[in-house]
C-alpha cells in the first residue's frame, strides 16, 4: 500500500492550498481516510476524516469552516482543501488509511 501526499508548500496567511493523497495497493472505495498533521514540537493530531460516503466527514474544531476533505473514488485520491490558512496551520500533513500512513507533505504558513 502506498499513500502519496502532495500539494504542500509555502503560503501567506489567508491563502489556500489543496493537498492530494494518491492511494495505490488497496481497494480505495473500501477505506475511510484521514488527514493528520504534526507541528514542530507537538503531537500528531487528526485534522479531518472522510468515510466511505462523500458526506461522511469530520473535522477538528481548529479547522472547521476552513478545510474541506473530499474523495474521488475514480482517481483513488483524497483531497484536503485548505482555505484561510493561519500560521498555526504550519505542520507536516499526513494521509492515513487504516494503519497505513503516507510520507507527509510540509505546509508552511507565513504571517
């Protein structure tokens, strides 16, 4: 199983980024997915999750109303649209499915 995250980068506060997670080696439509993040010196925490249905989503309070998780079963890809980014969103973001973790993509938000 491979979870390839991409889309991270440097953005100014208030800006947007869209992360992608391309999954292979699993039956994509049978898995729920999540995005986690780990800021420097902090624990890894869940940001958003999506179940088997596109409407089955959950968000951390810190990102509600700003982030949107979605999935494209035809492309075996999960997305995280991040709007109104804040410096405190700076972290390495990981895509997760069950016990499988991707390599992470770095998001840096400058003030």
